């Protein structure tokens, strides 16, 4: 039992059989599982589409009535990235699940343990130069982890959310370069921002995708799917979720004080 009064039980979405017994007696399943980088059989298709199929089947088998699903902003049919394509396939599984479902599509999520803002903050701490990857114009609408968590919890007992899909976005949108400026301002640092040409970034990502799994047995810290996503706008309309769940999304700068430490 954790300090939050929760009981942890292990399960693997690639192994449907491991889930049904975990879900027994549950009123709802909140399905958060996802990856941003692939490793051996943990591909986007297997984890997102296959894993969601297994989770839905196990929830139904366990008699669960409510299914709340974590998707991602930018998920759509014929998306450019395989990440978003597999998230769309997962959404389609959820839409056909026969339970009272809700789907959330957050933009980039920030919070004390996030992997995006913290990665840039880490670079800023030790390097005089910070790379800017992706498009000059693509915009992001980062959302605080507190808003995302609040929406998931509030949706559980909200019948108006049944069968619905909601964007979760912050109140501001930024290009990647502007987002870095915001992080630099909060950290009180100045750094040279170096724009990395697409072809160079793709080469680096391909190299990391080859080396990391083979030599270190770990997913690559940067991959070509992420670069595709950094070239697209990632903005949405959070008003329906904000109103229904009473969310008051934090300004980006207000929510990233953790980068100072
Ligand atoms: N971070 C963002 O900006 C963002 C934005 C939009 C949507 N999302 C979505 O939010 C969800 C959580 O992402 P995150 O950023 O919080 O990533 P994360 O910290 O890596 O969380 C992913 C979780 O999925 C679990 N998981 C991975 N493979 C699994 C498997 N085969 N079986 C069971 N559990 C497995 C991981 O467990 P272990 O730690 O035990 O491996 C981890 O708890 C994902 O669906 C992601 O697509 C994230």
C-alpha cells in the first residue's frame, strides 16, 4: 500500500492475461500506458494499439463499466507519425469498447518529473549551446500535469463525459524556440540557441535509434518519430474540458518552477 492509499499491482499490456486479474473488482480503468520511443517488441503499434486492445478486452472480461483513455493531441486518421497513427488505432479500439469511455488528448505535459522540459533544463545547466530541433513555426500548447490529472479524476463520475473525446491544452501556445526562452527566463540563464537543420537532426536520431537499443538496451533519447511531431502544430481547444471539469490551466512559466533546482 503506498502513501496515497493505493495498492500497486504489476501488469504488462502486451500480455493481456496479466491484466484481467488486476482489473477484477475495479469500477473503472484509467489507461495511461504509452511509449515515446520504441525498444524491441515494444513498438508503437504493439504498445498503443495492441496494448489498448488487450486492456479493453481485460476490462470487459473483469466486468469494468468505465474506461478512461490517455491519447495525445495530434492523434488523427492518416497522421504523419507512427506514434500518432498508433494512438489513433488505440482510440478506435476504445470507441468500440462497449463501456462508458472517455478519451483525453493532452498536448505536451509539463510537471516536476516530465521528460521534455527537464531534458532541456538539464542541457541548459551544463551546455552553453541549446539545440532547437524541428520547425521554426510549429506551435505547442503545453499543459500542466495537475490539469491533466484533475480532468481524468473528475471525468470518472461525470456522465456528460461518457463517449466524449477532449483536448487538454494550456492557455498559451509557443514555438519551440520561444518555449526554450521561457525555460531560460525561469532558470535565470542565457544560452545560445542553435537551430539544427532537419537533415542533420534526422541523421542524429537515426544514429541514436541504431546505437541505443543495440549497445545499451535502452530506447533512444531522440528518434525520427519525435522529429516528425516537432514539425507539426500541436495545439487544440481545451475549452470543453476546462468548463466541464472546472480546470484553470496554469501559465507555462508559473508551472515550471521546478527547473530552478
Ligand atoms: N508526456 C507528455 O507530454 C504526453 C503528452 C500527451 C500524451 N501522453 C501520453 O501519456 C501517457 C503517459 O506518458 P508519460 O509521458 O507519463 O510517459 P511515462 O512516464 O513513460 O509513462 C508511461 C507508463 O506506461 C507504462 N508502460 C509502458 N509500457 C508498458 C507495458 N507494456 N505494460 C504496462 N505498462 C507499460 C510505464 O511503466 P514502466 O515505467 O513500468 O515501464 C509507465 O508507467 C502515454 O500514453 C503518452 O502517450 C504524454
